[in-house]
């Protein structure tokens, strides 16, 4: 089940939502309860061979974008 990033067109709040089905309606903004939201493009994070964090493998910082 993918997690998508959304941005509210009313208050510009960005939030993530776990989507259970491709038929699911767009979520409402948790900040202002507006239904006018758009899905954002985001980069995924994949750890090779399913190595969990804290096992001497990769750290969370490896998944964060560099820069500002």
C-alpha cells in the first residue's frame, strides 16, 4: 500500500496519506479539512535486500534529499 504526498490548494499544507485502493477518493487536508488537494510527485526510498535501519546497513539520512 503506497504512501502518497498531497498538498492542499486552500492552505498549502503538505501531508502524506496511506492509500488502500486506487479507487479511494482524494483525502481531505488534515489542517483545514478542505477536499481540494493535489497529489505531489515524490522520490521513493528503497533499501537493497530489505536491510532495515539500525542493522548496520543504511540510515534514514540516506533516503533524505540532499541540499535544502
